[in-house]
C-alpha cells in the first residue's frame, strides 16, 4: 500500500510531534484455524477498540500466535471473519493490511544502519527525502535512541535492537501494531524495563496493539485487556484485575497467579450455598453467584493471600516450609490430605511461621469461587 498525500494529511500531529495513526478497531468473529485434524484456533470471538492494548495470553499450543498470524494475514482462517474498522479483511494480502509487526528475533537488516532499517517501510510506501529523515528522527526519539541512526544492528544491545524493531513498526503510523513475544529473548531486568517503555510509547502514538505472550505477569502489567486462550479456545477476555479477582473458569483461576483448590461438598443454605471441606473440617457459607458448580461437589478456589494462619498448638494443620520475601511470608501448610499455600504479611517485630509449627487455617470466603469438581 502506498501512502498518498491525502492519506498523509489525515494524520494529525500529537503534542510530541508524532502523527496519530488511522483508526484500528478489530473485530474477530467466530474465527477458527485447523491444520489437518488439529484445531489450533476454535471459534474465537473478540472485539478490540481502536487504540486499545490487548494481550493474547496462553501456554505453548494455546493458539495465540496462530490467531495473531491470521490477523496479520500470514495464515488463512478456516472459518470466521476478521474485520478492521468494520471492513472484512480475510482476503486482503498481508502487505496490503498496513499493520506494523514486531517479532521476538528483531528481524533487522544486518547490512543496513539503524536509520536505514527504520526508513525501510517508509521508502516501500513511496516516501523520500526530508520526509523520511524527519520521520526517522521522530521514531528514534520516540524509542530513546537519538544519535544511534548511523550504527549497525550488531553494534547495539538486544534491548536496543528491539527498540529499533519497534520504531520501524511504528514509523509509518499503522492502525494496528502486532507483537509476537517481542520480549521473550531478553533477560528479566531488561524485559521489565521495556514493558514500561512500550506502555509509554503506546500512550504516545495511540496505535491499537495486539501483544502475544506466555508470561502472565507481562500480560497483566501491560495490557488494557487480556484474552486468555487454552487449546485454541477463548477462556476469558477482560481487565487484568477481573481475570485475577473474578476468573470465569477453573483454567483461568489456575493459570493467572497462584491458586489453591479444595474439594468441597455443596448444599443449600437459605439463599446462599454451604461448602463443606472435610480436610479443613469447616463449613463455609458462600454467595450463590460465586458458585459455578451445578452438582453437589466442587472445587473451591482461593488465592494464597486470602488464607489466614494463626499459631495454634492443638490444630492438625502443620507448616511444611516457608519463604520470607521482605514484606510477606509464603507458607506451605499440610492439613488433612491437602497442601495449601498461604501468603501472610511479615510484620516487623512479630515472629515468622516456622517449619513444623501447628497453625489454624481460615479462609476469607468473600474472595473464593467454586468450580465444577474434577471428573
């Protein structure tokens, strides 16, 4: 696609001197992709707003990268539709979709300077001369690499090369930026630094971003909304906090953060539900909307921070191991046939829980959910 003068005029400058991208609302309608007998993506539907930052999160084989490749135009859907700003783009070749793309391996041209790498998509679109120089300078400034234009990729660190790849993907102001595990090859410290920088850049340029990752911390800390995928199916799509606090399925509850699961017997208790745990020897009264099991058995899900421990010599719960992390203590407890992980505040001056210590276990039922029992 060639950028015409008319299209360029539609791109108004922002306060930092960078132009705003075109709109980039994405609609994915019952999208599927099969490779032989394997269904890599199975009936996924998503509605992504223009300018939104969305993460596709899942383990290896969940279908997240296949879904991204279909949006990019590198894979053809078996069924379903992909729409950009309401227009169906299934049959539009990838090079005509006008999307930016950032990969894990940077994909920079080793024989080109940094400035030439960033200028490449502009020259492919028919821009030249001072226009290209201006846009390249703006892009380098955007990713904090002013003065690096004359260097070769081999003269930059991994983090700097990924910034160049980001600048090259953004320089032509795409409506949609697709990122496939872009930080996966970097060490933890650099990854965390670039997470914040990408968020700042997104706020500045306003492109819609779809970001593939297997790292739940990365997805929760960066994205406006997160789509959790498992074996090709969408499990939940929502705000990071909602995924953590209100998981819709047992898979999401287990995949996002740490979770304890306790087998419980269920019964009516007026307008509420009574959950009886034989291991804890306790009955817990739960609001009906927190129970997703339709039988008399279920799995009660509770985060470590909502399990309370109290030293008690007569209790049958025993501390197996503990880890002090400064502000908190993570404690592994055995009670009956269960092992539970609790996370308690480490209060200065108060003793920490020790291995072999007997403790009383209680659960904050306001922060629990009950899913169907395992078959």
